[in-house]
C-alpha cells in the first residue's frame, strides 16, 4: 500500500512543481509588481519522525517560491517563507495536503 501512495504522490508533486514554476516565472517576467505579497507563515505539522520532517522540509524548499525557514522547539510548527501568500488559509491548506500525502507512504 505504501508503494501505491508513493506512486500517487509523484504526479501530485510534479503538478505542484509546474504550478509553482509558472507562478514564479509570471512574477519575474511581469514588469509591474501586482502580485500577492510575500510572507512567513507558521504551519502546524503532525509528522513526528525525523525522516518525515526532513522530507517535508526538502520538498517545500525544492518548490520554487517557498523556503522552509525553521522548526519550532516542540516540532509542532514549521515556519515557511512564501513568495506569494494570496491567503494564509489557502497556503496552510496546501501544506497540510502535502503533509497528509507524505504521511500515507512514510508510516
């Protein structure tokens, strides 16, 4: 079952990469600065294993326009810088979706 979830994760993450590359390319090539403001967002996470946290942090950082900054002392919050934060709720929802998909094959 883990293999199935891993194989389902690959196209999901590739789509995230294409989408984020498109957003960053539009921002860089646009002569006007009419895009959503950048921000640092604290996201609650439930992954506890070192491998799970490391995987999540790396996947977020490899996605253009986002950078994992820090993990809280209690390992319950991940601080992420995003180039475009249209809505905090939507951003947190996207990160939670990534985490939920990761948990399915990292158990």
